[in-house]
C-alpha cells in the first residue's frame, strides 16, 4: 500500500483481527501514524468459548460498551486498556 502511494501523513486507522503478527507488521510499517483497532466481529469470537447463557449476556455487554461515548468507561466495560504507545 505504501509502495502504491498510500498517504499516511494525517494518520491511518487499521482494523484487523486478533493476529499479533499482523499488529506488529502494521506497527513496523506505519509506526505511530497508525491507530490499530480490533474488528468487532473477531472480538466476538470469544463468545464461542462461553456457555449459551453467558454468550447472550457478554454479547449485550460488549454492544453496550461499544455504544459508550466515553472511551474510559467503554474500556472498563470491555476490559480493554486502550491504545498502546
């Protein structure tokens, strides 16, 4: 993408699955110009490891947190620590 002329002067939002290798590759190529976000669909894959009863509750809690306008409150609701520097 960079070789084809992608301009990252104003930053870049990159939405990826949970791959640590892909996360690292984005950081290596774009550095602090990239804001990395985990795909919501992939984030919900964790539901497959929960009981049926828990899947519904956790799914609703995630949806509620994703609607939250306050970043810190949303992070508390999902257990996320926020962007890494």
